[in-house]
C-alpha cells in the first residue's frame, strides 16, 4: 500500500502528539514481510542464470590448500544429503549466522573488532482487519516513547488485503507479552491512546507473535589487514541493527548496489581486491544508519555500550532539531530524507542549520 511520507503516518513524538503531517513529495510502500520476499523472489527467478535451491542450507565454507581463498561451500538439503559446490565468490548473507566468523577462526585469521550496543529489546505484533470506521486523517501510526519515563513504543501500518500490522515494543522489564489480552493491556499503557483506540474493537486476524533482540553489532571488517579471497559477508553478517529503527533491509539493499558497482569497476580480476574495496565503502554507508540508531538507543539509561563523550549534547541537538523540523517544512523534509537513507547524516552538519539548531538549544 502506498503511503505519502509524513502525511499518511501519524507520528507521535514526546512534545508533539502528533508531529505536523505534511506531504514531503514522495511515497513509501507498506507491506508484509512475506509479500516483499515473494516479490523479490519472483524478480530473481526471471534471470535465466540464477538457480534457487529450496530447503538447502550452507553448512560450512571450504578453503583452498593455501588457506587464502574460499573455493567451495558444503550444502545440505532438507533430507540431510550433503553436496560440495565449487565457487568463485560466496556472499554470506546468513544474517545472524556465523559462517564467516567460523571460517576465520578455523583457518587462523583474526576476527573483526566489534562495536556492540546492548538494548535488550523485545517486540510483539498481531494482524487486524482495518475496520470501516478507521480514522480518515491517517493510515498508519507510530508512537515514540519518552526515554526518561519508559521504553514503550508502537507502530501500526496498513498492509495488503485491508489489514493493519500492529506492533508494540519495550526494553528490559517493559517488553510486551505474547497473549492477546496482555497485548491489548500493553496498548492501554502507551503514552497516547491512538493505537489502542484504533484496535480495541478491530477484528484480530492472527495470534500475537513475540520477538527478542539483545544487541546491535557492527563487525569492522574494514579494519582487517587480511581476509580470504572469494568471500564477502553482507547485510546483518556485517552490521545487525536494532529492528525498532527499520534499517536492516534498506542497508542491505544499498550494499547490493555497492557490490554491483565495485564488481563492475577496475581492470583484471575484480575478486582480487573486492573485499577490501567493498568493506571500505560499506563502512561509510553504514555510518549514517548506525549513528541514527545508536544515539536514541543511548537515551535509555540501561543501554549497554560505550557512550559518545558528547552524548548529552547530541541528544539535546536531536531534540532541538525536532523542534525546528516541526516549524520548518524544509528542515522536516531533510530530517526524513536522512532517516530514510536518501541523504547522509553529514547533511545535518550544514553550518546554517547547525546555527539555527544551536539557537534553539540555548533556549531549552
């Protein structure tokens, strides 16, 4: 379902319930995870040189005798039969799996440094039919918590077949329960009643599903001096984001574009320098979404990890920027473009913009 950015979503931020709804000039599409995966799968199947192996899992990577190149993968099908396939390049998109990490340990290569932010985050979601009397002035809603008071947040989005996907989230001792009665009770405890009022009489179409997420992890492969040829970790295998900020799939898509560009540049065999070139540019690509997530995560006192020395100023800057965006449509558009990864975070360091934000900080 198409949504007009900042118009069709009711955004509730502490101090702004709701944040001004403005048409910023573009759309996003809201759909369930199964639908987006089906569409991607169908598009991939159109390529004659791509073969999809169903119910097949890579168990481990095979290296060459000199232990410098990944030369094969050992696969196992749904019946437990093994097969070893020769490879030129393995893209390890196994997410939270440890294929690359296990290989590095087994051949004596150093593991990458990790930046870890412990969030102990939990969320629960359920599907509802959109009722005939649904609000007319918005199609979805997001309620952000006041970090100084609690960690409860909500996100409700329309998906295919006239349904709402409703999720609640919390941290540490405030995680939503997995039963339907508890789900609705959690909704009543939100900072605003917007989502609860929308779903309290809506027809549920699913059970409540719960998920947990312990920590965001960024593995700094770009700092390694040596790395096996023919191997490239990708997506969550490099950087695993707190899902509350909705960045993981977008970053993986950007990395796919980067990989295509790196493979198409240069002379000779691009696999020789692929990892070093990819890791360097991927690191720059990851910086914006990582910082955009890390700073608000650290606003919660129990978040674990090394806090920036100037964290208080960064949090105050963010609050002041939000105030400015509420009053200025151009600044509002810029902040949303950065959040949607259409522009780098450096766009928020424009001297004129910084000066205006600092003026507001001085008044706070």
